[in-house]
């Protein structure tokens, strides 16, 4: 069943997502060679709790951490661990909060070093594909229009692998609600979008094959060919004419901070 949100509920979802954007921005400043993803996870948990919210992922279907942190060939659902990050690592952070009973869910991919143009391009294209999907999240369109926009851009125009095994989703009081929002599909297909629908759009794009497998921890998803993967996610409310993105990387935007090592986050809303 699809649960359409009132304007008041959308504002509560926005609050949760804004806290999430602050959390991810806080982590962004810490990412550098030598720190561990477990350290980032603890930082996220402390930040979320100190703002009166709860981590949405911890305990969800048994997931043991606040963040999914997926490095290099890990696509999503990576476990934070004690391995020190190093130059050249690609780090996808996906996390969620519950505040006032409403869930925020967002992901961002960082690249330490920025030296490899092919990796830079994968991140740029994946992030752009998120916004191409968001452009289609308007009243009167269908889910398939979002899916098609992402697939067309990443797979057809750039030759990347679009992960099929996982999708975006509706979001609200629950982390995962109906409908599914695949990153592949046909224009004009699927559920017709109405005001009040809130969805998390989250392209998971691989540099090589679209095929993935589940690791020994039974959570982490890896690319079959061991190549890099990228993941960006925003929660958006469907509106007439233009989707309402419930999350912006406010802190970084407001302070106009330059973090050369993470060039990709400087202008996250473009
Ligand atoms: Mg999600
Ligand atoms: Mg997520």
C-alpha cells in the first residue's frame, strides 16, 4: 500500500533529512587517509543522537551499524570496519535518521585523492543521474520515467553498469515503503506520480558490469568484476512541475567551504 504524505508530514521528513545532510557533511570533513570507517560510523551515531534523533539503520533487519560504508568495489550495505582509508579509495556513505517518527535516508560518494579521471567521471555521472531522476519526479509522470532517465544517462550514454538487484523506495514513517523506484526501466510505465508521494531515489552505478554479489557478512554488496561503484541518494517529495528535494548539504553550502580532497561535495546540488 502506498502512503501519501500531508504537507505537515513532508515538513517533518524535511527536518529528518536536513539533520542527515548535516551528519553527512560532518563526516565529509573527517574523511582522509588513515581514519577508519568505524570511526566515521561512531561520529555519525553521536551526531545523530546529540540532535535528538535515532539512527534509522542500526537494528533495521539486524543491520548492526549507523552507516552503510561501502569502499571501492563495495556497492552498498558495507559494514564500517577498522581498516584505515587510503589515497585512491572511493567511499560511499549511506545513512538514515528517525526524528519525530519520520525517516531520512541519503547517500553520498567521496573520493580520496581525485587523481583518476575515470573515477571522477563515474562519480560525476552517477550524481548527475540522481538529478536527472529527480527532474522526473513530478505529478503526472510515472515511476518508469525516473528509472528510464537514470538508466538512459548512465548506461546508454556512458556505458556504466546499472545495478538491478537493489532499488530506491518510498519513505516516510518507515525506511522502506512502496513503491520501489528502480534505476532502470521504461518511460511511461509504472505507478503514476501524485502529490504526497515521497521517494528515495538512489542510483547505484558500477564502472563495469551491472552484476553484483553478496559478501560473506551477508550484507555487503560487491561488484562481480571488482570495479568501482558509486551511490548517491536523496529523498524527494513529488510536486507539480518540480520535485521538492528534502535534503541539501546545508552546512557546506552556507559556509562555502572548500575541501579540495572532496571536490565532489563542494556543489552538491548541481
Ligand atoms: Mg534508500
Ligand atoms: Mg540510503
